[in-house]
C-alpha cells in the first residue's frame, strides 16, 4: 500500500523481510541490489513495525536508488521477497512509487530513525570540476568522495543540490547541548574545484537523540475508585522495588510530575539504576536500556473515607538504538606503529580474535606476537573499547614504496571478531587503515618581512643541519650567528634588519640573498618604495631616500629637495633623511576638489645629475581642506605614589560622661560636678572631634583618677594601662564597641569604656570629695598600623605622641 506523504520521504506499508532495490542504468537495464541494514542507513532507507505487525518502509526522495528528474520528480522501484515454507520459491513483489516535491528550500534537514540527511542548495558543476573534497568539523578531517563512502557516509550532487547523509552515531558526528536538549550534529564543508574557481558548500545536520524515558501513569485509576472525589496523599518513586528519597532522585536526574490526569515519571536513558544490553541484527550492533521503576501511591476517597496504597513495578526497555562501532586511528607514522581503538561497547561484549589478510589470531596470540591488544574501560566502568598496536615491520602490514614521492605507505587490513555474552552472539567489524611515512624530509626554507626586519626560517626536519649558510656575501660564522640567529629544536631563524649591510636596495624591491647549500637558496624580497615618507597634521613632511644597488657611486649626502638649499637633515653612505614644512624648500601646492596636495622632489643638483644620470624621486602629502580632527590622550599612573612631609596641625580630643549605656545623651558643663554612688557605672566617651579623615584612628593609651585637677598628683588609681584594663582593679573597666550612626560618622575616631564609681582610701570615712579622671590618647594611621599602641587596644607599648583630655567629677 502506498501512503501519501507531503514530506521528503517515500512511505510504503508491507509485510516483508527481504528487500531489494532496483538501480536504474538505462531505460531497459536495471541492477538488483540487496538492501542490507548498513546500506539502508547509508542510502536513506528505514523501516518500522506498526501495532498490527506490518512493516512500514521509508525512503528519502534523494536516496541512492531513486531516479531524479531535475529535482522535481522522483521515482523508486523496490522488490519485496516474502518468506514462505521453504517448499516453494519465495514470492517476490515489485512495487514502484513516483513523487513530486517542489519548491525546495535553501536548506532541508531530515532526521530519520537510523540516519540524518542535509540537502543544501548548490550550483550546477560542469564535467571539468575535480572530485570534491569534504572537510568535517570540528575534527578538520579531509576526505574525498571514495573515502566518505567507505566510512559509511553518503554524498551526492543532484542537478541543483548537494546531499549529505550520515548514521546518527558516525565517527564525525558529535553531541551538543542545545537549550538543554542533547542533539547529534554533523557539520561539513565541501569544496568543488574548477579552473580559476573553488566553490564551497556547507552542510550541517542536527537531530535530537532519544535521551529520556517518559512513563505516564493515570492519576485516577477508574476500576479502583467508587467516586471521583479523592485526595492523593503520597507519591513515591523507586527503582527495583526500593523507594528513593528526594536527594537520591535528584542525584540520578529522575523526576516525578503530578498533573490533573497523570503522574509522569521521566528517567534519562543511561541513568543509575538501569543497565544497557547489547544486541546484533544482520551483523549490526545495537543496544537497549532497561530499568524497572516503581510508583507507590497513597490516596483516600472522600465519600467512603477509605485509604488505598497502590504500588506498581513497571520494567521498561527502550527500542533498539544503533551504536555502530568506530575505529579511531591514533597512529603517529614517525613512531612506526599502528595504534587503533575500536568502540564503544557495553561490558557484555568481548573481543575473541582478529583476522588479518594472512592469518586469524586470538587475543592471546596477538599479544604473544607483540600486537599489544588490551581492553580499556570508561571512568564510570560502564563502557569499553579495544586498543590494538601493530608495528609497521610485522608481515601482516602491507608496504608500498613510492620512490617518486619519497614516501612509503603502510596498510593494515583487519576484521575484529566479537561476541555478546551470555548469548554468545557473534558479530564482526572490518577496517582498513593507512599510514604514510616520509622517507626523507628535505629541509624547508621560508621567509617573510615586518616593518623593520627580514625573517628567514630554515626547518631541517629530521635531517642533521650539515650545511653552510651565507647571508648576502658573508659566511654565517659564530660571531654573525650570535647577532642574528635564533635556534629551535629542528629549525633556526635569521632576523636581519633592513639597515644591515647584507641587505641591498633595488628600485623595485629589497632583496636578501640566502644560501643554505650549493644547490638550495632563498631570495627574501620585501616590496617597499625606494624612499619612505610621512605626513604630519602640523604641516611637516619627512622623507627617506635610500641608495639603490644599481647606483653604487651615489652619495646620498648630495641629494637636495626642489630648493637646492634644502639638503638632508641626516645622511650617511646608504640613506638621506629630509624634514621640512609644506610651505618651504620649493614645495608646491594645488587643490583637487576638497583636497590640498603638496609635492616636492628629491634629486641631485643640476651639475651632478647629468654625470650620475640619477632618477628624480617625488614626495607628496595631501590634506583634506575641511575636516574635524579628534584628539585623544592616555593617562598613566605615577611611578611613585605621592607622600606627605611631616608638618604641624591641631587635633581636638574631647572626653564626656554619658547619662547611660546608650551613649545618646551626655552631661553638659553646667551639670558638673556629677554625683554618683559607689559602684555605680560611669560611661565615658573619648572622641576626635575636628578630623574627617577615615584613615585616622584614636587609641586609649592610659586613663587614671586623682583627687585634684593636677594630672600628676598623688594618690592616683590606674583605670587603663597601655590600652588595657588595670589587672589589679577588682572592678575592671569594660570597653564598648562603637558603630556608625547619625552622630558618629567615623567609628575609629571614638572610644567608649565603662568604669565603676569608687573612692580613695583617704576619703573612705567621708567620701565627699572630688575625683578627676584623666586619659592619654594616641592618634594613629588606621590604614597602616606601625606597632605599639597603633596596633589596637591592649598593646603594652609606649608612644610619646599623645593628646590630653581632662574631665572633672565631684562625688
């Protein structure tokens, strides 16, 4: 039955297992080709079974066997063989279909079950075009069409399009996360070469990969409910009958979503808790992923008031997923050993033997022969590959010497024999790899120029540097090499300034003769004007005239500008340098539209020009008559930070008594003397009042009490010593922190402490006298403490730089 399909696919429904395609050669001549699974993937065919057990067959319009009529009409003829009872010949049915498809878009991507296809609009190439080259990204591997076909890809150039097709898991495809969705990507650039023309056509296919298992469970299981009124109390998920908590589910990337109608479970393919199993169909390698999730539900029906616990274990196995093995070639020809890696496989696959053109060897026999076969596992111990090393010198390697190219090609043909356990299902994978080794790598000599120098590089590859080097006419000796030579591991570079006497000037170029042997040389040439000139916006011009090799008798110092009185600002035996303004030395000016052109000439004086037959050199500058210029400047930090010299100034320090521990209100001068009872707390604040420098800090050094205003009088009782409380005081002072608020803008400028009211022994009988409290403070640089008191409170060091404040209180 033919099924209508508006897309780029033929669609056929049949009950068949044997499939053949007819490849048209001419109107009356066709060739029957068996469509194996590998060829179906490469050529754009796929099939599946519908729920009734019928096989649905799909083919890309641009498959390998369709007859293409100007990319508008496509015809396909297929033969289907139905298996019988082996007593009679199987019946064969011939089915044909023709489809039209217009219009094409510039780029069309097709993602089918087993392949991805990109169709790009292209141009018609004539028969003179060479075989295209395909460059894969991001590996940068380059292949011709034959190599592309051997690798399992397909490439075709139709009348108006370029078609590229690849298995989903081909070697050159790669996974990319697109907006959180894993996508399989194949990206290529195809180059078509014609005479005087190279055309590039890019083709990229991006297809999603089946990475998530979704299980829909009805929320309302009708046969179990007597009414629609119920409440879902608990929903738990587990694996293999074991309930998982929220953290375990998050670690495994499981998710459970409860909707109005369903409970939806999502499990990533390959997640912890499941396992992969290998399968073989028609010698093609497939895998499935199996996991047994569990749902545990608890609900209560609102009418019957009965609760129900429901648990279901539901094993899930994915459909077959193609995982065609790939042989990765890590061979380095210079090491003379083939290094191949076959993979990737599940752990239930084992390598039994390897078939070479002349023998079949088991794994043990390969290792005994020195082939070094070993199994390599992934870091999570879920996948494996097989690594093989075969020396070029072994007889199983075919060698072909190409003397005209100076290379030897080594070819290794092999068939891996593998088996899947425990079914012991055998399958194989073949590969052909080549390695090209240069027999003799001749030295290469390259050169380039920058603004000031020649750069000559000699790469002597794997040869010994046994040759003589001349630069100009001079031998590259040890002294010369120290000045100009830089050596690498297998090369050396000569850097020669333009001003070197070994560089010569010609009218058309700068040339540097370079000789690495009697038969091999390099002429490094830098194309420059025979004079260099520069124009400045302030109306000045500079010009440099150089002496050329064809005028060996020229004296650059005799050159002048148009005004013979204007000679060079500087000259030697090779160059003459001129510096002049545009309104001097005979400079002419003329207007061309909105441009002012200034011109002058460098030449020999009249009396010398005839004798020397010299060439006049013209220098010129042009300026736009009306233009706005933008000036820019760049600042740079000082080499040394500025510093302040020692000077004098005034700092005001004030000590006050707060009314309570909040330090919000203070006693005024008219309140003194303030009366307090013994052991009542006294809240002192010492503040720097005239400074707004955040880098300054105030530190309490010493505080004490006396019976009179004289700070040096006796008796004396210490409250704070060297920034700390007096250790002999039975009622020690308490320091209070200071934070910024509406009154205190700089907390380092303020110190607060709490002391307890006391009396001196002399006043113990009649404590009615006055007590004076004194403090010494230290003003410090808070940004760079220098030790001593400036290191903070409680530092037992003296500092002679102190401010003083006195406070009087009467008991």
